[in-house]
């Protein structure tokens, strides 16, 4: 199953406020302008993985504050 044409957005739930956009991908490419500043240059989505049906998001430099509930 090819996932490249889907709209994919990973968000981190925040208590009492709007969720942070960790990574967003649509129209066949990453939409980094929507990404929260705290996650800039830390996320990666493998386009070849999407073509094979794998929508795993890689997060570099994981910090304690990254812990929490993530929404997909």
C-alpha cells in the first residue's frame, strides 16, 4: 500500500492548549512550514517507506519533554 498521497500529521498533545505539530506530510512532500519550532531539523519521514506502506516517523535528539501522548 502506497501512503505517499495521504495527508499525514503527527502531533503532540499539550494539556490545556492546541497540539504541537511534530511533522506534517501531504501533496507528496513534507510540509515543514507547519512544524512546531521545537521539532525543526529533528524529524524524518522515509519516502521509500511510505511507498511500501510504512509511515514511521524518526525523531532525532529525543528529549525528556518529548515524552507524552502523540496524535496521528
